[in-house]
């Protein structure tokens, strides 16, 4: 079902983009093919090499580089262009550092009067959506490949912790809390160990470590699931706690971005995550109880 929803949203976005692009086409928002009259002054018209000049367009005076043989004008600073010209430059350039060029159609060297045309712009919205889709796909692949090493590392550590007895001791310490939160999980089941490690990693702000541990915990919970197509109450509770994710230590990425300044928002992080966890646990417990009552009535 979720795939159909995502597919529908993608199709809708393309239809919306095409609609806006056709609107721009019929109204000629970017004035494609329009001749613009201007005047070149202070130009060394006898020079065979490119020379600097001033292009006067209405009330705007722009510094430009003229290439007589190429029949083009290159603008020295595109950021001072008229607003519409800046949009045309942004949409027509292939690279961020590519200069903005205009084609010279006619040039009266005695008076300096010229007519120029700017690059044509088409399908702005469609290009933006397409680029966003490819960038998102690229990010997804990079994230997936990056998680391979992280998962191998932390799952290996978990295997060592399990064989050395660390997980067993950890489960004994948090057993009362886990039994309250996950009453359907049998005592000493492997899922309890992975859940403990996952929640610990989240509390310590180790998001990269929590991800593979969370996947492993879900796999263990699935072994207790009779209906493989439907999530159990324990799965829902575990997902709720991961979504709330109590943070006693700021996430590593946040520390990297803010440095020591992260200490200023640490109380707010703890407060909001504690509140979200409390609301999530209470809600999950209420729905689990309601589900069991309905199941018993049937």
C-alpha cells in the first residue's frame, strides 16, 4: 500500500511540474528568444582579442567581457544582473561556476547599439524534480553502502558481547523495565538483549550504532510473530521507543555541527524526548490493551 502512495505522489509531482512548466511556456515567463536592445560603451572596437566594456540596459550599467569573434557577451558578475536575468542564469547554467553569456545578434560599432538574446530556459520545475529524484537516489545508495560497514562492526561487537556474557548481565539489570514494556517476550529471549543495546545506543546518542541493533532486534521479534504480515504489540512498542529516542547525550552529528554550543540545548533535548517517550509508551500500551480485549472478545 505504501508503494502505491509513494508512486501516486511521484506521478502527482510530475503532473504538477509539467503544468507549471506549460504555464511558463505559454506566458513566456523567461522571455525566450526575445531580442533585447542595449548599448556598448567604453569599448576598444579595434581590438581583435576579447575586451572589457560596459553594457547599458535601460537604467542598468553592467560590466561585461565582449568576444567579437565568438559573437557573445560574458557578464563579469552575474549577481548584479536584473532579477529575471539572474533566474535565467541560474536555470540555464550547467555548472555553478559557469559564467552568464548573451549572444550578440546585431552590433553597430559606431553607435555601440547592440541587440542580444539570452539563453533559453525550458521545463524548470520538471528539471528540479528530476534532479531531486536522482540526488535522493544517490543519497540512498551512499547511505546503504555506508551502513554495511557500520552494521558489520556493531553486529560483530554484539556477538562478542553475547558470548562474553555482557548482554546477559545487561538484561538482568533492566529485566523489570523490559518485562513491563514487552510482556510478550519470553524471559532470556535474544530479542531482550538487542533491545537493551539498541535503547542504550539511542540514549548515548550513538545513532549509527542504534540502527543495526534496531534491525537485529526487529528480526528477533519477528521470530515470535505468528502472523508475519502484521506487527506485534512488542514490535509497535519497540518502534515507538526508537521514534521517541530519549537522548541523555546529544547525537554525534549534532555535536559535530554545533560543538560546545550543543550544551545550551541539552536540557531541551532531554525534556522533549522524555515527554515524547512517555506519551508514546502510554499510547502504545493503551492500544495493545485495546487490541487484546478485542481479540479476546472474538
